[in-house]
C-alpha cells in the first residue's frame, strides 16, 4: 500500500504567516541565536554566556534549564532545538574537570550542524566589572581582527568567519553615521584569541572625518581553541550558495565618459546607403525614360560644354 | 634569548589634536634588560590583498562587511597590556570609519545615512535557496500550446435573468437556483430519474476530480508515487485501515484470494470477506425448537452442587465460632473490632467473594432455628443433604480443621 505524506496546511492566518516566516527565502531573516547550558557550569562561564546574550538580545533566545547537552557527542537534541526555535546559531556553556570553562559556538545550515568550535575561557572580566556607560542593545558592531594567524592558519580563518557570523547582527544596507557605537576586537596571539569590546566615541578632528576614541566597556576574555568541527568544503560551498536573484545584474553596453555622460552603443544591421531615405532634392532625382530622351538630345547639346560635376 | 621588538606609540597633541606616531625598536637582552634604540620605519607586512592603506601607520587594513581586518605584527610582549590592544583597535576603527565616511551618503530625517557596499566575505546562509514554484500539468500544457491566461471579470452577464451575476460564490448559487427552478427531462432519459440529483452528483464528481488532480500535482512536485486505483491513506494508517488494504490486495487476484499464501505473521482480518450466516426465519419448526432446548439444557443446573454446599457450611461454622470466641458480641467500636472485616472468617468470606453482611444474615437465620450454632446447624442441614453421612463426616473433619485455624 502506498502512502502519501501529509501536506501540512495551516488552518489560521497566523499559522500561515509563521510557516512563511520559517520557510527558506531569498533574503533571509537575521540569524537567531540560542543560549543554553550543559549540566554543570561555573560562575565565570555562566556570566560570559549572559554577556554574550546581552549582545544578541534582539536575535537570541536564552534557555534557563540545564540539560545534558554535549554537542560533540550528540548533536541531535541541539538540532531539534534549532528547529523548534528557528535558530541557526547556538552558544553553550559548561564546566567540567577535563574542560574547565567551556564555551561552544556553533552554526547550523538547514537545521543541521555546519560549524562548531569549542573555546576555553580564561581571564574573564564581566560586563559588570567595567563601571562605565554602556551602549544600547542591538547596535551593529565594528569588528577588528588583529594578528596574522587569522589569515595563515585555516582553523583561525574559519573561526574568524564564525565570529563574524555570530556577532554580525542585522544585515544592514544603510547605516546611520551616528550609529557606530560598538567595536569588537579579536586578537590572535600564540594560538589564543583575545576578545575585547569597546564603545566608540567620535571626537572632533581637524578634518571632516572624526577622530575615533575607544573606551572599554564589555567583557574581556581570553579564548583558547579546543576541539572543533568545521564543515567540509562541499558543505560550506553548498551553504554559501546565493540565489540568482541576489546576484548583481550585469549591465551591458552602458558606459560613462569623462564628463559623466551616459553612453551606449546602438548596433544596426548592414544598410544599403544608396537606398537611404533622405531629403528630396530635385536636382539629385533619377530621370525617367521619357525625360531621358528629351535630355539626351539636350545632353548632346550640352556635352560640348564639358562634364558636369554632380554632387552625390 | 635576545630578540628585537618593534612597537609604535601614538601621542596626541593637546592643542592641535594632531597625532604623532613614533615607532620604536627595542632589544630584549638575556636577563630581561631592555634598551630603546630609537625610531624605525615600520615595514610593509605580508598582506597581499588590500583595499586601504592607512598612511599614518602604513598598516594594511581590509574593510569587509563592517569589519576592519588588520594583519599586523603583534609584539610578543609578555606584559602586553590592554592599552596596547586598545591602540591597535583604535587604529583599526579609525581606518574603517575613514573609509565609511567616504561612502555615498544621503540625508533622511536630520541624520546622514551611508550605503554600505556589498559584502566581500562569504558567509553561509541559514537555509537553502528556495525552490521556485512547480508548474502544474495544465500550466505545462498551456506553455507548450501558447495558451495565455485571460483575466476574467468578477461578474458575468446572465441572459436568462437579465442581470450581472457573480462568477462564483453565494450569490452565484442563488442565481442558479432561480434559473433552474425547473429542469427539462431529456427525451432519452428515464422519466423517473431525478434530474436535480443527477446534476448534483455530476457536480460532486467534478469537485472530487479537481481535488484528485490538485493532489496529484502536489505529489508530482514532491516526487511521490500515487496509484490510480487502490488506497492512498495517511502516513499513520490505523491497523484497521492496513487490514482493509491487505484484504483488498489479497483478493485482487484472479481466483479472488483463494490460493493466496499467507505471510508469516499475517492475521486474518475479522469481519471481512465472509458474511455472517443467519438462520432461516421460515422453515421447519422442529429444528428451531431443538436448537432452543439445547441452549436451555446448557443453562439448566443440577439440583445440588455438593462442593458448594460443603464450603458454605464450613464458612458458616467458622463465623459462629468466632462469634463465640468474642463472647457473642457482634458490634463494638469499629477500630477495636479490627476494621470492616472483623474476623478471620470475614476475611476468608471476602476472598470467596461474599460480603460480611450476607454472612450476618446466615448467622441470624441459624440463630432462629435455635440452640448452639454448631449442633443446631448440623442437625438442620443434615437431612437436606443427599449423602448425609459422608457429608457430615467430611464437613466435621474439614470444619474442625478450619475452625482450629
């Protein structure tokens, strides 16, 4: 007996909108992030997770319950969570004797694991420890990556990609110039990554461009790279595939000259210049047979005068 | 171990706010002795692709998606402080914002907005690229033939009613009803046939056909196989449905499933195939009578159930013995009396399925007959029983044994 898979049809408009929101789209939603704990956590790692959550409050979900989540052993429950909350980024914190102060950052593609990296937390200073004015939530950060390791070492390169994806926030086309408030700095040194977070102050400078001044606000941590599970080349390629609609359209044939005038070429088929439609000038008209007989006689008279130049 | 170190320091003039960057070179000698050597020009680093060169520090920065990526040489200073990192970050952000300020801008509502360029770093998507809508069978045919969609108006002119009637909906049905208050019976049709019912039937069939075709399109889109005949149930078909399906599959052979072999654990479905046979209502009365009498005979019980009687006797004796032991007291405080089931016999009686009250009734009835329970009861029951001698002896033995317990 053959069985047809059930076509899930939403019964309310709200459900329909919900399904459309979660369906794959050309321009995607902002990536949501899930924050949850493993069975055992330490004070610093818990604070760190909460601080990260405060960065991503608008696009994040904080799960209170501690459950036995071990991403490197079994990713399925986390994939279920990702499906449930429609989140493609996740951040777990745990603390064991073998792996103290452990943070796992990961991302999903189509609710299946894409990338995952385990970081060890050291020298953590919480947001609360910096007693100064903070930034408003949800601002897009400017990121600075210092250190040649981010280009040389493959793991660091992939880590950089993951960090950009994680802390990016909303994808914006236009940004307000006053809106540059937050700056994140990742420094790769001797296999470790130093994370610093600053507030941007724009001061007057002599020129149009303001002078940048930084004030450290946020958590400051040292992350050491532990295990990782990066995506294979073809999976990454598949995940990075962009729809045709988003690709920039090639505009052919139009170019601008030095003065800024828009120029384009018009391509025409070959024309018989003899049959071109021009203004009628009687003198250039081709004579008919009757007239020719008359003119022949007249021509014979006129031929003595010499050749007549006719302008074509 | 000696090694050279390069680092830069930036100072800002208080009045002119001008930055002066000085690059220093220093040597770390063996025991940690540091010697400053003076200013040095920072060399270009190995960064190949660059978009922006910050002239001041001659470091190459890459501006990507709102990040400034600097590949610069970091001094392996053990006591690298946050200040150094801050200065690095400051340079990076300065370079970034310098570039940003040069981007095309527009003013909206008293604030200047800057259009960011398209991102350079390849970031993976969240979900796969959406697939376009699948074309249906009709759409494909229309494309081939070049049939174009014509926009139809909402209302249609109706000649009979002489007004504009909606093409679909409630009012369309009303209009149809008005029009078709009478239906002509065609010449070749059966005069007793209900034409209205026939029309309704045809309409139902059309709807069903349309639905089938729609689902077929969906199935094609999802690449599922749909049979033309037979059952296509839900994903979670009940046992009954599956049984029905197997039954039909079994009987869809030339010999109507007579010679169809069974699967190892196959159970035959109840209530299918063979119809229950009922007896004739007309026919021989004698046969019927016989049948009913046979039933009656089965129900009919013998006069005496010996074992049952014996057990009863034993039980009753036990009750009376308990009562005697208590000194004839039947009622007391419930808690003191040991709960609902007061005596061992009660408990036993409860096990046998008979309640306390029934036993009480028996005791009462026995008491009426007079004398001490034991002797009296025996005497009374004695002649009623068939095998009296045997029963007595057996009863006594059994009763004695039980009572002692």
